[in-house]
C-alpha cells in the first residue's frame, strides 16, 4: 500500500505516492549495492544527498528514477509529472528531488537500527 508524501525544493512543492513494495525492494538493493544507502538518512544534508545520487552509475540512477519517480511524483502547482526538463536552470534540484524521493521510499530502513534486540544485531550496527 502506497503512502503519500510532499517535498519542497527551492520554494516549489512536489507530491507523490511511494512505489510498490516490489519497486521499493529493488530500489533498496540498488541503494545498497551502489552505497547510496549510507546517505539516505536524516543526518545527510541536501548537498550530500545530491553528491551521493550523482556519484552512482548512470544506469542505476536511471533505474531508481524509473522505479520510484516516473509516474509517482508531480509538481503540486499544476500536477505535471516531474522530469529533468522541469529543472533546466537548476538541474541540481532534480538530483535533490530524486534523492528525497529515494529517501521517502527506502528511508524507513534506518528505523531498524534502533530496533536491534540481539547482540549480533547490535554488533552489526556498531
């Protein structure tokens, strides 16, 4: 079941729904394999999120967009589906939007860290 989210970037509002569990699962695997998972947390600032997203292989970045953004995220002012072309003079805002959408979809992964109950779980997060 999807969850609605709202994101503001540079004074512009965007809204969307989280992707299917299947797409989120694939996105989590990509994020883990590319290392971007380390930056999908509340401690990472916007610049770090932009750099992390742009640091992954282009095919993986495109797959994340396909899985989580395309058909899921819209500019709130006119309900237009987002794409790179909406950010022509501020393309870094596109990267930030994608990063925040990734965070909306797989960010809850980080909630698991506070739920460790066994010594093995605690050692894995140390």
